[in-house]
C-alpha cells in the first residue's frame, strides 16, 4: 500500500479527540512549553514501545522492510524518544514544575505498513511542534535543548520517509505549527490522561482530513477532496484552505459540497511539498486560531515543483 494512501486512512480513522485541556493559570511560559513538548514525547515513546512489543524484525521483513539495520534503527528511535521523555521530565522537576505523566493512547490496529506511515506522520508533527514553539521559549538553555531534540526528530522523519520511498528532504524549509494546530493532530491518538496532569493551554479543532477517495499521488495543482468531522459547523461566507509554510502561507478557495471540502494544492517553487498541512478557515491572507474552522489535515504532496 502506498504511504500517501495509508496516511490518508490513518488520519481519517483515528480515534475520537481527547478531552480538551483547560488553560493553566501560570506565568511560567517555559514550563508550559516543556510540558507541551513532554506530552508529545510521551505519545511518541509509547507508540514505539507498543509497536516494538507487537512486531519483531521478522514481522517487518515479511512486510518488505528488511534493509540493513532496519529493526535496530527502530529500536534506537524508540530509545531516543524515551530519553527525550526522561530529559524533559528531569528538566521540569528541576525547574519546580510538575511534569505531565503518560496518557493512554489508541494508535489503531497497526500493521507493519501502517506503523511506518504513522511513524512518519508523528515525527513530522514533532518537527513542526518544536519549530513552532522555539520562538516562545525565554530560557536560552531550553532553546538549545529543544533545538537538539528538533534535529533528532527531523532525522527520524527523514529515515521513515526514505524507507517509504519518499524524499527524505522534500522542501527547503520545515513548517512551524502553533500549540493548537499540533494538539489537533496529536489528540486523536490520546484517549485519556491522568487527572493529576497539569492542564495545558491547548484545544483541538474539528478533524479535517484528506478523503479516502483520494488514492493516487497528490501533486501541486491538483484539486482534492477533504472530509470534515461529523457535526462540524461550517460558517456562511467564503472559505479557504490554508497551507502554512515557513516563508509564508499559501491559500486556495474552498468549495463545500455534501460536507466535503474541495480545494486546489497551491503551486510554487517553495510551495507545498512532502508532508504538509491544510487548515480550513475563513481568511484568505492570515492563518490564526481565530479564523480556523477545522484542521490541520496532513497532506503528502509529491516532491518537485510543477510549473
């Protein structure tokens, strides 16, 4: 099964969103950011731990993933994520902040194929999360620590993309996402969290995903179909699908029909390429939580500029 098809299925059939977390009354923005990062690292560490308990090297080899050191690399990635959990937990305790504990998760009925596709998505989200949060950190030591984790997450993502036959570096800039955008992508995997966890200032927007009917490679210039979460209220007036990019967002007009959204993938040399994000909103020039209707959706766009 092609990775783009698997990715569409994963995001479309993910579990229901976790309960929204309420705003924490604190001026310690660094503590909030580190706990936000720890929330994601717990998710990643648990994902690899559960998958490696379920699948052996032979299981992956039978599915065609038998390159040299493939399974050892998966084990190393799992250890990296657990090390990130331990590091952030220790840093938070040292700063006098209660660290969030591991939640319970639902990654669906994983197979070796869907594990690889999900891992690529999760690692890409991790890169965008750290990149988006970096500018908000006030302690320079934390900036350096977060940056060192970000580069490792990017290596993980490149590894999985290469295994899936995709470009390991499909674009010259990675894409930063804000807290709510990242949480909207992570929350479908979270089923419950300990009541003792510190609350974080995040919320999940309604789900938005590439339709299962989209089965072939997606290219710049293609008009594709998106699904909206059941019950998502679509405001009257013009709608747009925004594609956040490091050098500025690109927008396409959205057409609504039978609770489906149709929009064109923008074309440009530094336009959407590789794992990118689509956000349904009401503004044609700005992406913000105030204008967001649903999303982000994860979209795998075939690498290469199409004139």
